[in-house]
C-alpha cells in the first residue's frame, strides 16, 4: 500500500479531499477541489522527528507537504486524530516505516522557526518574541490586514459587512465601552499599528498614547498619525508597556496584548494598569481565551515556534478573577468568538489574493506559516477550541463606578 493509502486508513475512508504521495499513490476523492500532496520523503522524516502538529507544520513550511486549493477547506476535511487514536497494528507499522525515513532522509528545521532565549516573559525575551512575529514587514501585513492595519478581532455589525467596516466597529465599540470623550487621555498597551489611538483621537477628541514592542509597528503608526493630521492628539512609542512613566489616564485599552503576558504575570499586569488610571477610569481587555480551564495555558508547538512565541491563553474566568483581585470591578463581558472566525476568513482571502506579492515581501516559508495558522485559527474559533472575550473593568472612585444604570454599548 502506498503512503496515500496509509493516510486514508488513519484519517478514514470518506475524505472529501484528494491525497497524493511521492510514491505515485492516491487516495480520497479524485479530482477534489482540495488536494494534499506529500511531495517528498522529507515530509515523513519531519513526522518521524516530531510526531504531531509540529512535524506536520515543519513539513508544510519547508515545502515537503503541499496543500493545493483552499487551506481552510483542507483543514476542515480532516478529523482530529492523534497517534494514540490509530489502531495498534497500524501504529506499529507506521512508526517502523517512519523510523526508516528519519534515518535515510535527515531533516533541517525551517529557518523561520523561533527558539526563545532568556527568562520567560522577561522584558528582553518578550521583546524578542514580539519582534519575531510583528517585525516581519509592514508591507506584508498590509497585504494581509488591508487598509485598517488592525491585527485583532473585528466586530461585524452585519453578516455581509466588509473587513474595514468591522474593524471600525470594533474600535468604536471599545471607545464606547470606555466612555471616551473629548479631552480625556487614553493609554493603549500593545497598540499594534496605532488603530485604536487614531480612532480615539479622530472621532472622540481623545489624547491617545500607544505603546508597542515592535519597532516597525511604531514607525508605521507615527507616519500614519502624521499623514492623518493627528499628531497633536495621538502618539505611538516603541516601548514596553511596563516602562510607561505617565499616570492619570482616563482609560486603558488592551487589545490583543494579554495573550503575550503569561498566567503568572497577570496579577502584576492588571495591577500596573489599574495604577495608571484615575479614580473612575476604565480598562477594556480584549483577548483570545481558552473555552474552559481544563486546558493548559501555553499554546501548542506550532503556534509557539512559528507564530506567537511564549503565547499563553487563559479561560475568561481566570482573567475576570485576576482583574477583580487587582483593583477592578468587572462591569461587562462578552464573547466575540464568531466575529474572530469571520475576521480570519477575510485575512485568509487577503493573503490568497496577494499571495505572490506576500511571498516576494516576506519569503515563501513565512507566507506559508501565515497561510496555515490563520486558516487553523479560523477553524479553532468556529469549533469553539478558542474564544475572544472583551472584559470591561472600572477602577472605582470610592464606591462609585461612574456608570449609568444601563449603559448602551
């Protein structure tokens, strides 16, 4: 039996995709819109060297495994199978064969794979991790994210809303939850390309300071701020949020930063942000979470090595408790899981449409990482393997939350 048949035995016989292998074997649905091709014995050597998602990712990123057609469609077609799910006789046969490929076809780990150095979540290591992911190329991100340059979950007012409409709605939702008004001061931690501080300045007359550990993001944001005539109100600095010297902010927004903080650092994180606020000030924390507390916080090996080094995802209950225990009264919470799946679908479309330019800008391996991880995350949100929560907290002014009885967000 050829290798395509082996994979069909493992995954099941009613696959809606075609599988082709370097030995000439074929399985699955012939002529399907999506075809997974095992192009080289190196793909099997990667699997032998690192069974599971890391080996598969290395095989794909290196080009030894190819997906023809829609990546999301390919991932959707395959059941979730681990080595322990494979029947014992087939597992022994598979491991024996893979060992031979591992011996005869030594693999090289793709150069884009990241290995963190230093103390986990130290300032230096966090800087390395953020730079690895975000300092790829501003132009590459323009191809993926579109004009808004917002790399976080959008909020879709209607099912057929455009990505730009949804990103505007997200920024405006955050602004309304924070009750922003002219003359106030906003701190946006992990500000990306400055979308939130520019929105607050342009539409609410707020003086906004954004900080990011990505030098390229800060350079792009400062240029955009100047071009939009917002320099009197908005500023983005290349800086660790822990080094912000100013205090007395009316509001803090954290949109997509908490995933990089780490479980053990949450108390300090929320306490630090609470100290930056005036009495009655608000924090809006927007981040990816686990659906429950039975999963480990640290991300899988593919995400950890190729996408978000040192990323950690906690369940929303952990975040609410950490906020509550470190100076905030929690006033509102909502899950935007479906919205992130829709956002990722738009990003995947952008990457596919700009594929040649994206590869020329960031390299073939890096573009393949983005193609795989964004499609996988879209599926993860749809299947409720991950969620996106916004949690609003208030630093009480004595016992006064400075909120209306039924605020309309």
